[in-house]
């Protein structure tokens, strides 16, 4: 039985001037009931100003499967 998950991504961008930026995120979800999950996510975005590059999110996700 699948009752939780961990997901993530990382994107490294290099522009024509040779500068580089990162965007990354990690998410953990725990099944509450049925297809409803409680999620916690951390996101980092170096494109943003210095004080706003990193943050946490808390929420719910409802998963619908397609076959």
C-alpha cells in the first residue's frame, strides 16, 4: 500500500553571459484518507531577490489516477 511519497526537482540555467541560476524543490506527501494527501514543500529560486529565494509551503493534494 502506497501511503506517502517524496518528490523533487532541480533546474540549473546558464545564460549567454555565463551567469547561472538554480531552481529546486522537494515535496513530501502523507496520505490522510483515500487520495487526499497532506503535503510539505521547500522551494529554492535563485532568480528571486536575496531575501525571497527560499520558502516552505504546507497544503493538501488530491491525486487522480488516469489509466
